[in-house]
């Protein structure tokens, strides 16, 4: 219900704002259709497309300004072409996500998720007071209060079964209160047909690639990058909420989620709908209800598609008073903010990370509230940076890039992922330690950590990495080492070796069967030598990051 309301509201704002009211009904239908297909893609995970998690898809407020500009400049055909171009960019990013892993960090994605709530709050504040002119003065506040009280009350005090229904109970209670005040639009429901859709001429694609297309393409590309950043944070948070036991993030699922988002936007361009993205409310609803099953995502996508083709059902949801919708979404967004904050804190909050998050967040808030040079910001890039998520996200990305570029010089070794390279690796590390003037104890500790890390990576390879003669095929290895205070950070990058995540295996040490103990000896030694081990698995790369602290004095 929340997703349908948000999709309908934002699609209506987009197409009405672009001056194409005659296209509104088809635009809403196409937007809901693409949201349903995108949600199903996310849940089912076809090959490398989709997350395999319950991630809801739908249109986003960050696309509204550029979409309305495109509609005003060239109509639905120009918007469709730009949406497809943005979709191709998203799909390209999904294939090489490992290359931007140092840029789109948990601090960046968590900050963007927190700012997503800030950028939507002004619109929700407007909806809280949108009631018919002849409605009683108390209608809006009472309906909103009933909705919030029911959702929060059931969420805090309800049993496991009732918590599953907290959002629905809150919206239903608010709608009943609205009906008592006479602000539930029953006439809309009565007049809507049961089945059908509003058919207009398909807008087609603007393949002339005129001046309007090239003028708006950079804005769409940047907004798509911000959307990808938010989606990464959303998918990571959803993964963490979906398992009762903590486990390492599977970045292959993140890549699949970005690819599914791009596929959904390709469909949006072809059908003439508004662009879609992953909704941050996915993780907060999972936390509230405790339900993370993929079949729920499939059901949600199917309902979106059915509602798009069933005007009567769509009217039942659209008729819910705006104060009820705003209050329900507001409660969910509060939890979204907490999810983003947890993501920032999960990887540790040192001085530089805290500065990046704090500066980026408050710049985003300041730009969103038009407190920072409003005249300049309003006229720059068509007002693009008037959106707090865009301004804050760009700030976080630029600050993270600046930190990466100013880090101490690192050493790099390129060879083959095989045991025979160990002597060359130790010689490389010895030379690096000598340049850093580290003592023998630190040099030996670093060499031992590298040996156990390489052994663990080689031991995780599966039979899929063997040729016809049964011999393991050596893979390319890139080893990077950089100083970090009195310690060092080792990063081993290879092609994908296996399905097991070494970070999860380290967390489970001591719980494996007796027969598995010998296989985990390198991991036990690595856990002793390293202060932290992080394993990131991508479709095209396998990254093991090991933090080695200096010997205690």
C-alpha cells in the first residue's frame, strides 16, 4: 500500500509538473507496471540480474526535477530516451562495481540513505495538510495521529503476528478516521472500473539526439549515480536485515540489484514510465515486521502489476487521505534514517569518516532547506543541487575521493594466485617494510599475514577452477599494501575463486565439524595475526582486505 501510494504520487507530480496532463493516466500505469516487474526481478535473481532478496522497486523523488525538465523540453519521448540512457549507465556500473568499491563506501551509501529521508520530508509535510477545503479543521491532525499511534503502538507492544501487520493496521485505521471526517474519496472508488487501463499512443523514443538530449544527459547521468549509491546502501542494509545471524555482505547480490534496477529502467523507457530505483523502506519494513522471504517480494511485485491493470483497486489506495499516507511514510522513513546510521557505524567511525559523514549530511540538509546560497544553488545546473540527497551525496563522494588520493603511497605486486609466488610476495613485502623503516617484528608479522591470506584464498577455490586434467588454473593476483599508522593494510585481489566467504568462515571458527578443523588452520592463524579481515565477493573480482597492526610495545 505504501509503495503504490508513493509511485502514484510521484508519477503524478512528474507528469503534471512537466505539463503533460493528458499523459498522466498512462504514465501512472507504466510506472506501476515497471515497479512490479523490477520488484519481481530483484526477488527472483535471474542469473546476474536481481538480488535474491525482498527489495521493493519504484520511482524516486530524486528523479522528479530532471524528469519534469525533460518533459517540458521534449515531451514523453525525450524522457523515455534519457531514462534508457541512464539505465545503460546503471547496468555498466553493475558489471564493474568492484572498481568503485573505495569510492562508494558504507559511509557514503549510509549518508545518502539518511539524506533520502531529509529530501522527502518537505513533500510529506505538504501532504499532511492536503485535505478538501470543506474538511473539519481537526481532520488532518487526527488522521495522522491515529496512523502514527497505531503503527508505533503495534510495533512496540504487539506480538510477533501483530507486528507483521503494523503498517497495514496504521493505514487502515487512518483511512477509517478519514472516512468518519468525510475526507476519504469514496466517489473515486465508486466511479473507477474494475479492470482496464488508460491507453494512449505510445510516446516512442526521441532518437534525434538534439540539443535538449545532450543538455540533460549529464544531469540524468549524475542522478543515476546518486540512485546507484542509494541502491547499494539499500541492498546492503536489506541483506543485513534479512538474516537472523550476521554475515558478510554478498556484493554479487548488490551487482545483481543494480543490474535489475537498470533493466527496470530500460522497461520504463520503453513503456514511457517514470524511472525506478530500489526503495530504502525495504530494510526498515523487514526490521519492523521480521519478514524477509523472497516470495513476499514476488507477491508485492505481482500486486503492483495487478493494481496497475485494476483501476478499482488502484482507486481504493489512491483515495486514502494524504495525511494518512504522509504519516505512515514518515514513520517508515524514521526507521530508514536509523538503517543508514547503522550502516555508517558498522564499518567503524574514525575521525576522517566522521568528518565526511557530518559535513556531507549537514550540507545536504542546508541545501535541501535552501539555507546555503539559495540564489546561486537555485540557478546552478537547473537547480539540481537543491535536492539534499544530490548535494550531500556529491559532497561525500568528493571528500572520499580526496581522502583516497591523499593516502600514503602504496606498494603493488602483480603475479599469479599460486603458492609458488609466495617467495616473490615476501621479497616485495620486505622491500616495502624497509622503505617504511619497520622493524623485523613488523616485517615478519606482515609476511606471515600475507602467507596465511594467500593460503586461505587458494584453499577456498572450488573444482570449477580446474581444467580437464584436474590441475588448478592459476589466476591473476594483485597484492596492494599501504601503511596505516603503525600497521599496514593488505589487499589481495583475484578473479572469483569460490562461493565461500572467508570473513564468514572466520566468524564461525570453533563451530565447524571436527573434520573441517584442519582446513581452517590458515584462517585461525590469520585471525591471530590480523586485527580485521574483510572479504568482498564480486562477479569479476574477489577482494580480501587484511588489517595488520604493529607489534605491541
